[in-house]
């Protein structure tokens, strides 16, 4: 009985110190992880904002007025003379 | 003994003071202290929800969001209010006195200065490096197609709480679906403000607003607005509108009106322009209404296309004389000819054949007198007087579309029934709703009722084709296409009488007649080049129709 008590009085402080050191390491890890989380959240928010800006730019560049402006600038013209060559289904009437 | 009691009294008194002070901190001031403590060790912020986008039928953006900021001031951090106000006033375009008055109000720790400020302006403000100037993220609507479809879309303003709210058009009607729900994060933080991962945390993710996908074709809308603008200039009209609908689904392919406004700067325009005249403005349809009355006569078998009536002069009803539009009379004519000649006298004949009750029943069945239910916020419907208040002259004039008011959307929907085997459809702007996770809710086309039989619809279609081919507007019709249509020239009622010089010229029709892909109504108010629909609205209709045939690759028949 005396030996058990003596043994525990040696082991328990060691366990206590070990747990304290472990807690210090884990706390330290959590702090740096927390900071990383904060930075990641900020990065996500920044990327979302960038996406919105890009979507706005894409929308503007692909708008019909911009396409028309660019097309006219490239020399494309609107045709006023449209000729229909054949009505539909003519080829279906031909036997091979 | 006295000393013992004195000591006892003193300690009792001290105990009471301590207990009452504890009561104060733990009970009375508890809420306030909890809030202060939470603000010290809790990180709390709102996750704003993005407002849903409005997309055309091919997914092209009509309305999207752009990053914006709320600019605010923290008066306690500002050292020189006047200098601060002067520096930012030129950038945010407000009077410096106004800004300094706002900042100088007593006991203010946070003062909003401007909302919905775009990124380039915010960058300019940041360069000023002013202490006490802050920025909070916000969003703002962006219109890639500029002011296209302004009446259809509406705009986003603020409600009484300063929150974003849609007004008019789609933004108003679908405000709840577009708005979404802001989220929240509440997390324990350390002394440096970093979150404690194993601490207490609550997170409510934002629910972004749903995107809405329209029936509207972006290219058709763009082209229609351009053609309407050209038509207004060519024919010298004060106002005009064009609405194009798919008769089979009720889907609105394009909706344009003039004058319009720019929804991105709506405050600079008169409030009278905000309402969409196609769903909220009324007019007397004139001769375009004859197609509906004619179809009623055919459906009730009171007439056939070859029934003959004698158009030998004006018809007298009470003290009134009903004349043809050109005071020409052709003797014995068929019902088909009544439409070709657009004979008011002929229409009175049909109205008499139908009788008051039957005619009024068809007017209601075609949807007049009640809103169509289109998904736009500001739709109204002109009232139709009670049946018992209709006299003989009212029935006679209603037969050719005068003395009865309708909105353009009611008129185009009614004629669309003739293009859809007699089935009246509910007009619809939105085809689908899509949430952030991609889940789609399809809004199915809604059949209201069958007003006339398919056979009657086909017969009236042929009569309308004949009216286009042989009527007053035949000179403008695209060759090789079968277009069913009718011109209209309605006098405008002014102070209880009709003004002979002022008209609303219109044309309604659908094509290709055998399998209609679209039904379109064109209206021009007070055209000055000519008052007649056949010379103004009809050519504009045919111009847009040609564009549509080309766009869809529909060859001549």
C-alpha cells in the first residue's frame, strides 16, 4: 500500500507536467490556426469581391450595345437585302 | 455592550451595501454588462446576402450586382471636421456644410455619409488617408445593357429602414425571392481579435436571393427598343409601346415603351415614368378590337365568313350616327370584307347579332375588366362598367373598340388566344427561379380558359390574314409571309368628347399564321406624320416582324 502511494506520488506530477506542456502546445497551435482562419475568411471575401467585379466586366463587355459598337468598328455592316433561297423541306421531297 | 452593538450595526450596514451593490451589478445592470462583455470577447458580424440576378432566356445578365460600399465617419476620431468635410465632399458629391453638420451632431459615434459608392470612388477616398473615415461592404445593382427593359425590370431603392427593396416591374414583384436573407457569425475572439476555434461559435449562413430567368430574349428586346425609338422619330409620335408574346406559353419575349427612364439613376427621372404603360396604362383599342368581336360572332354561329350584310350608309342609334372611318360604303359585303375595310357599320351589325349579354360575356371572357396576373408589380386594369349600365350606343361603339378601355397587355393576350386555338394564357415574364445551390423552380405556362374553339380560331386567323393582304396596310407587309393582323386607329377621349385630330394608332397581329411564333401589339400615341394605324403602327409592326423572321431563320412561305 505504501509502495502504491509512493509510486502514484511520483507518476501523477509527471502526468500533470506532461498535460500542461501538451496544453501549451495545443493552445499555441490553435492560436496560429485561428489567425490562419481569419486570413482565409478575408481571402474568401476578397475572391468573392473579385468574382463580382469580373462578372460585372464580363457583363459589360458582352452587352449587345458593346458588341454592336465593336462590330461596326470592325467594319461589319447591317444587310438590308436578305434573299431566301429555298423554302424548308424541299430537300425532303427529293428522292435519292 | 454598546461597542459590541455598534460593531454589529457597522458590519450589518457594510454587508447591506455589498449585497445591494451586487444586486445592482448582477440583476439591474446585468443585460448591459453582458452586452459589453460580449462585445469584448465575441466577434460578431453580418454576412450580407447577395440579391438575386435577373437573366434573359439565354442566361445573359440583364441585372447583376457590383461591389459597393457604405461610407461612414466616426466623429470621435476626426480632429478637423471642416477639413474632413471639404476633402470628401468633392468625391462623394455632397455639400461640405451638410457633411459637417451631420458629423457635428452630439453623441454620434457612427455617421453614414453615402451609400452604394462604387469601388473607384472608394479607392479615391482611401487615398485621402483620413482618420475617422470608414467603409462597410455593400452591393449595388449593375445593368450591363444600360437602360434596356427599364420598365420591365424596375429598380432597387431603400425602404423605411434603409434596407434594399425592389420597386416596380420584376424587382418589385419578385422582391422577396430576389432579396435573400442575411447571415450572421458570432464567435469568441482572443485579445487580438482572432477567432478562438474551440470557443463558443454560432454561424448562420446567408441565403442569397434567387436568380430569375426570363422568357425575354435579349436580342429581341434590344432590337425592339431600337425599332420603337426609330418609329417614334419617323412618325412623330408622343409615346409608343411594343409588346411581343409567345402565344403558346404566354411568355413575354419583349416589352418596350417610350418614353422610358434609366433604372440606375432613377431619382433623376420623373416618377410618372416609373410605371410600365403596357401593364398600367390604358387606351381605347379601336379597330383591333374588331377581331375579338368577329371571333365571338363566329363562335356563337351568328355569322360565318361569307355571311352578307348591306353596308349602304351610316347606322343610326338613338341620336348618334355610326359611320365608316372614311365614310365610304360598299353595299353588300361579307364578314371577311368587314375586317378588310375595317367597317364600323359592319361591326355594329355583328354586335346586334350577338346581343348585349353575349357580347359583354365575350368581352369578359377575353380577359378585359380584370388584371391579367402578369408578374409585374404595377399591373392595373381599367374597369368595365356594370352590364346594366350599357346602352345600345355603348354596345355599338364597343364593337369597334371605342368606349372601352384596355391595357396593351390585355389586348395582346386576347389576340394571342386567337393564335393559340382559342386558349387564353396568363402572360408571364419569368420562366424559372434558380437558387444558389442550382435548384430550379420552373414556372409552368398557365392556361386560363378556352374562349373560342380551335376551329373558330383558325377561321378568324384566315380572315385576319386576308385583312392584312387586302387591307389598308398591305403595302407595308413583308412579301411571302402569312401574317394575321388588324390595324387600329382610335380617337382619344379628351374632356368628355373625342378629339378628331388625336389618335392612338395601333396594329396587332401574329405570324407565321399557320404556326404562330409570336403575337405583337404596336401602339403609337398621337403620331403626327399620319393619324392612321395603317400608315404608322402597321409599318413599324412589319419592320419588327421582318427582324424576327430573320432572327429565327423563318423563311418566306
